[in-house]
C-alpha cells in the first residue's frame, strides 16, 4: 500500500509538473502572440505611410510629365550633331551632314542652329543643336530621300 501511495504521489507530481509546463508554454505563446500583434500594427502603420508617400510621388511624377510634355514637343524638331568641327558655320555643317545621309536640307529648313558649351569633360565631343522649322522665313520642310509616309 505504501508503494502504491508513493507511485500515486509521484504520478500526481508528474502531472502537476506537466500542467505547470503547459501553463508556462501557454503564457509564453500568449506573450509572443501579443508581441507579434504589436509588430503587425507597427508594420500596418508604416505601410499606410508608404502608400501615401507613393501616391504623392505618383502625383508629382504625373505633374512633371505634364510639364515636360510641352518641352518635349518643342524638341521634336531638334537634331543633335556631335564630333563636328568648331570652326565652321553651324548651318553649313548641318546641311553638309544632312546631304551625306541623303536628306535634302535647305537653309530655310533650319530654324536655328548653335553650338553647345563644351562639357567639363575634356574627352567630350563638340556638339551642335539644330532646330528645324520656320523662323527665318520661307517654307519649312525637309525633303527625305524617298517616301517616309
């Protein structure tokens, strides 16, 4: 009988320890869950802030495109030439290069041409910008070799 009481007492102690272990594990899991809930709240708030930031950037980008569109429209008729001599009239250079590539370009086709300031990089090529259109009088139009339509 004494042996039976010891065994029963031992079993009860094992059961109490097991219950205590499970209780501790439960409390630990509850604490971890609470911690994760807090992390999720912080991340959700950060996500909201980032979404607002993205919306603002998209609005700025959209406005920038709206501003740049007219600028780009004005540049559609511009040509850039690099590596040409610096000692000649820019209109003459542009007409000579256009003739080399088979495009019949007349003096009145060039609205304006000018050199760009040399870049600070000593290896950069001299650059000329030419804008096609009507400004100096005459009818605008570039005569392409063949039909470009």
